[in-house]
C-alpha cells in the first residue's frame, strides 16, 4: 500500500483553478519530486495535503487513513510534516527554542534528546548556533534550522517545499546531501523543488505539473534524460 495517496485533488483560488483533479502516490522509503514552473500548483499541492488550504474536491489518504478533512495539527501528530517555502523560522526565538517547538507534540524526553543529537550530526552549525536568535542566521542556516525543526517531530513523511531557494550553489549541494541522508535513515520524502536537475538526481520517481495538471510521470532517472523535460526544465 502507498504511504500517501492523492486522488482527484482540486483546489481553486476564487475563479482560478489551481489544481485540476491531480492524482499521485508516494510509497514508503521513496523520494518523490514534484516538478513544474512557477504557478504550476506545486506548493498548493503540499498545502492541500497538510490541510492548510480548502479543497474543492478529492481524497487524501496517509498510511491508509483518510486525512482529507483532518485538522492540520492532527495531520502533524500522524507524522506528516511540512517544511514550508521561505523557511518560516521563529526569528525572535533561539535555535534551541525553534528545535524544541518541532517536538511540541511529543512526550518522550529520551527520544527527543536522541533526535536533537541526530539533528546536530546532520547540521553541525545548529550546535554552534544553539543559543543564537534564529533571525540572525544566514539564509542557508535558517533552511537547516527549518529542516532540523521538522525532524524533531520524527516524521514518517516529510514534505519539503523549495529547500534550495535563494541558496548559494555550494549550500544547495549540502542541502541535497542532507535530504539523501534523511531518506536513508528511513524518512519518506515528497520534494517540491525549482531546481529540477537536483530534484531528479536524488528522486526515485517524479511527477511533472503544468497549470494544475500532472502531464508526465516516471522514474526520475528516465525523466532526467527525456528530451522534452530537458528542454522545458533542465536548460536544454
């Protein structure tokens, strides 16, 4: 069974149909990439799964449970966690407090301590900046903090929205290496990413979105060498 199944998902902003009945699935252990240009509906898809947006139609199941109408906080408690575009860290709180906020639904103190150590292994700069206000961090460090905060919730499925946006190339490589480590440690990942080449290079499969419709799907290794994908998303 799929870990996540999205069936005929429709979302509108007023008279604009942002998603036109899209369907896709994510299997346990996969990295799935959603690729498309600005306005294709990628972020809308993630917000709909997390129930941050009202849906006009469709059904979403997570680990065989219907979460279509479930509240956003209940979805988090089920282990489906989103790292939003633009990082959205708590700027006036320390790195430590931000990470602790990620674990707010948990009560297992020993597990929280272990996961904090794991976050520090993945993001050594978070240990160095532990008492620093999040708002004083660089863009790359804020992205690391946002990802680390999400891991403190111990997600089964992680929704990543544009993790490389606005980062220098060397940091982009570092973030994608870390995404692969998170995957290897057992977390399933649904990745929305403008950098189509990087997204396809680490994904198992991908779905191509155009104006709210899935127009192509397949194994990432095959899509990366597809002439039409190269020309549209990979710079030729």
